[in-house]
């Protein structure tokens, strides 16, 4: 790489050599720590991984910083108020995406855990092969509720090229539903088999009501499908 290429890379990516950007939001330090420990225990390779964290816990911010500074993660932290709790989480993930450096963008909940498998090994298989010419797709990781990847999975990991289509990860709450449904509608839904990698999430709550999904979510999904299909190769 020449001098100009190096400068361009520095401008574009604060961290070089990052393949996986894990985006996390939390209001509970112990829950965040437990999630990280689950990631540590289920893989041994973190050389190309960064953790991006949004915190609205001003009292314990030093705990988060000290924990990550002692961890094996490269990391970035954003801190500002919680706004409207679950209804605002998608803003936080979008902001974290904006300062991410990875080829794969993984929005994770602090209540997530890895029940089985090596997540880094599984995701690296996608990084190392070209599934689509334009590299636009979503990877669904099944949950340990017996329903597999055919449901709306709690973990959806997209490529950077995916995010570049709309300039964000999601324009609405319920990122898992948005990424899952959109990727299936445009035929760009990949998945990891249950016997290879399995996640754990507690039962969640809807951010949008059925009425709101009909009147707000569905029309935006239709427009997003049109936007994506214009770009797919």
C-alpha cells in the first residue's frame, strides 16, 4: 500500500485490520460484563475484533472504561443520556456503526450470551468467502429456543456494504426484526446452523405495537426493499 493508500485507511478507520465490530448498548455494568465474559469464553481469537459501547450510566462510566481497557478488545465508548430507552436504542447502534471499522457489523444486546460454538470461527467463514458480488447480506445466528434460524433471530450481523445502502443499521427500533425481515425479502438472508453456533436471549418485548408496525414499520420496510433492490448485483 502506498502513502496515499495508508492515509486514506487512517482517515477511514481508526483501527486497522478489524473484521468484526461488536456494537453494544447497556445500562447495567454487571450485565454487560457477563455478556463480554460469554464472548471471551466462546472464542479465543480477538485480534481483528473491536467492541463499541454506548453507555448512559454516568455514575459507573469508569467501571466500563477500566473493564474494557484491561480486556483483549480494541474498544470505543460513547456516552450520552438514554433518551426514550428501548425506543431510542436504534439511534445508539447507528451512532456506533458510524465510528466502527469492521467488515461485519454486529449489534448485540447486553443480555445476549453464546450458548454453543465459537462465534469468531463461524463468522470468519463469511469474511473469507465472497457470497455475493456486492457483498450485501445479513447473517442470522439461531437462538436456543428450538425454533432455529427461520424465526426472527436475536443476532443479525450485516456487512459494511449492507449498512452503506441506507447509511445506518436500522431506521427504526427492533433492529433484529428489521434486519431479519428485510434480508429475507431481498433474498440476502444467510444463517449459521444451530449445531455450529447458538445464542441465548431472554424473552424480549416489542418496541413497536402491532398498530405501529402496520402504520410506520411496514411502509418503511417496503421503501427499504425498493432501495436495496436497486443496488443489488
